[in-house]
């Protein structure tokens, strides 16, 4: 059937020219002719009339319901003249030379493929662009036409009366153009005439069209043939990654190959916001003193990642008792069942850590997976502190600084003391301290001394500037940061003896937590103001984390009969009120490799925009540890799949 064609803006170019539609050969037989020898034979004609070149404006047009009266006996016969009627839907038809040599080099799509192309399949390599000139050859009958005009070869010649070469038609097409053999007819004026497509276009050039045509057909069809002479030049002139984060190795999208996508505001292939060129020229990611939009640590970048300016933080402490054996699974600690989502930042402090510190860090990396990287890790004797962060947030961290304090009389013995790590995230400074205070039921005063030595001895920050220096105190490191988290084995016990504590635990452990806390030495000292000044602790709803028999849920059954106590705690302090909100505070009863149960806290911390005048970490992380964690995850997944395969094969019964 004849195809339906349309040209954007054609109505303005020819308001007086009606369109015609209909079959040139109602019988549907093949029309024969020869290819032209001159340029004049290629001038488009509305119909086969003898005077069409002298007066193209007055050429009669056949209505859609009357076939053309063309006979072989009289090649100069004139068609009957009818008054033109405006069609319900205008059609686009144009003159086109048929280069037999060009057709033979092409693969013509079937009607099934054309339908698939119109429904969204990938377009063919056909082009609406000009091709190199070829010498026309004569043929008894024209080759069979493809159903897509984007595969019709065109010749390179000066613009004719149609106005512009065939490539200009590609800019005004608004849909997929298709043709059929019904549009061909033979010009009986000469034996060497060529089949033509009827033209109803004005003899003057079409008006300039806007390149930003919202047509998907144009976006997919307007391509350049690889055999074109200017293919490489045209290829370089196109933008392959307009506002897209697609890597150069990925296949380019049709939209990415389109000039119209240059005007797109956002990428349709990436969630990343586009970066304007003027912003890149004006901003410096290494230096700046304003909180304006140009800063890497500024408000705009913060809003992109944290619209509510709130970061999810995980803090955990665990006295490992120096055990070499690690738990087979750390999911209960790092990925608790109560949390639907993983946190943005993980900070884990260990006291009396295992002998193989690297193995412990590898287990942390393996558990959290490739979405997280080890931003920093430090050790002070048996004290370990690890900071892991989401890999896409490492660019917003300053350099990480650390400091240590030994609270033992003999400084070479580092089983007791403190390890602090400080850095700035956007415009909020953080300090994380893990400590191991003096043990013993009655050594409260020694523990208070350990606290005083720590706040005075930690020399932080050093190179990273203080965000609020006027609020800082030289004698207290906790006043020099916006958010402070202090966690560890503080060794404060429950007073009153083991018998009294066990009596409370046996009654109703869940309901009598407050009764236990009334005996807590740390709670009493905090109320007096002698320790952890300005700090808070989330509400406790778990059983004492010390002291258990290893591998069991029973408290100490040895001869020492130590009193169950809340020795492992997490404290927090904020410069600004309500900047830190506790979400969850619990222990991990399922991890039984030590006489202490791990204790963790989930927090939401408000983050403020910052400045670029700080030393940046610039994406630094422990790459070697990252690869170790990935390899272990892959290995375990392969083992799991193999185990499932073996289990499946063992359940299959064979009958001989």
C-alpha cells in the first residue's frame, strides 16, 4: 500500500500546493525504464506530462481515486485534468534516481524487519545523508525497493528544483518514511527515461528547520554511512556522550548519537546530575572559602547526596579478649536485622584485638562488600579502630588524622589506653575514640584518671582546621569537634555484688534493666559530672555485656565469679543540639567467641555544608584490602553454588 509521509514545516513552504495520493499503477505490475543520462531527466515532475518542465506550477494533479491513464501506445498522452482536493492527510513524495550499482551493495530489509524497526528495534545502517557520486547504469527493470526510504541510495549533485539534496529531507521528516512500488511510473516521453517518485513539493527551497525535533524516528534514522566520503569527519563532529555517565566502552545510545540531545538538560541514562561547563570553569575542587554552590563540600553537593542533610552512622565496640578465632559470620554485628538499610559510615573499635589485625579488617571488608571501602584504620597495641565508608562518599572527606594515649604507668604496655581518629565530612568534623580503661570492681577513681588523660593527651586535630575554634577548649579534645563518639570497654561495673545482680536478672531481665542501671557505676559518675561531660548515652534495653563463658550464654561460672556488668558502652556528644539522634542501641548475643558481647549503636547525624580550604583525602582508601574482600566474596559464592549443585545431584535417584 502507499506509505503515509509528512514533512515538518511543509505547509508554510507551499500553502497553495495540495497533496495528491494514489496508485500510479493500479494493476500492480512492474514498470520498466532506463536510468537517466542527463541531470535534466532527474528534475522532479508531478506526473508524466509533456510540458511539466515548462510549467511545473500548472501541472495537473490526479485525485486519489482516479488512476493515471498511461498507455504504451502513446507515451505523450496527457492525463485527465481534475480539480485538486485537499487530502485528509498530506503525503510526501519526491523524485529519486535509482542507482543500480548502489542497490546491489545493500541488503534490503523485509517488511517484517521494517515493522520491527518502527516498533522500536535498532535502525538499519541506511542513511539520509548524501553519498559519493556514482555512474548510473542502464537496466531493464528497476530493483525491488525496500520499504524504508532511509535505505534508498541518493546521488550527490547540485540542489535541484526540490531545494537541497536528499540529506535535507532527513531534517524535516517527522516519522519513519516508507515507499512502495506503487509510487513508480514510467515516463513515456523517451526510451531512456527512469522511474521516478511523484513530487508535489514547491520548486523553491524549503524553509530552515529547527534541529531540535522531538522525533524518535529522526533520532534513530539520521545516521552516517560508513562508506560515505565524509564519514570520519561527521563522526567526530557528533557528541557521543551528551550529559551521560556512560563509559566510552559501552555502546552509545541513539539519543547519545543525536545532535538534538545537545540541548537536553539531563541524561536519560544516568542518575547523576549534569555538570554545566561554566561551573567547571568557575569552581576549584581543591581550594575555596565560600559556602556557595561552587564548593565540593558546599550546599549543592551535600543536597545531592543527602537532601535531608542527615547521614546514617554505625558505631560498634567489642572486647575480643585476644581470641584468635573470629566469628564465622559478622552479619549480626554489622548488618543487624532491625536495620532495613546499610549505613553510610561504619566505625568499629576493638579492645584486646586478635593477633592478626589484617585478618580482622579483611573480615570487615568482606562482610560489607564492594559498596564500602576502608577509609582509615589504626592500632595502638591491642586497640584497633576501623573506619569504612560508602565508596561514593570518599570524595567528601578530609584527610584522616589519628592520635593515641597510653594510660598505663609503663607506657610500653599498651593494653590500656585510647585511640582517636578525626576527620571532616562535608562541613561537619567527627572524632571517634575507642578506649580500654582500668579493670577492677573498685577502681572507679583509676578509670576517672584514664578519662582525664585521654581528653588532655589526644592531640587532634592537627592539619584539618577546626570548624568552630571559638567553641574549642585546649584542655579537652572533645570540644574541638562537631560530633564526638566515644566507645569501648570502660570497665565500669554494677555495684552491690553478684548475688544482688543475679537476683534481678532471674526475676525479669527485660523489665528490670532500669533496676540494674541504678547500680551502674558509670551512670552514677556521669550524674556527678566527673566523667564524660556533655556526653549522652542511648537508652539501654539489653542485658549486661560482660562477663560470659566463652561459647555460652551463661555469665562467669569460674572461681572468680565476676559480676555481670555493662562494661561496653557507646557515648556521643554534639556541639549543636539535636544534631545526633540515636536510632538503635543493642548488643549481639549471638557472637560468643569472647567473654564480652559486642555492643553497637545506630545514629542519624546532621551534616552541614563545608568549605574547600581543607586538606582533602582525594578518594584515598585501602585498595589492597578492597580486593581481598571482593575475592573472598566471590570464592564463598562459588563454594555455595557448588554445594547447592552437589546437594541437588545427590537427591536424584537413578533407576537401572
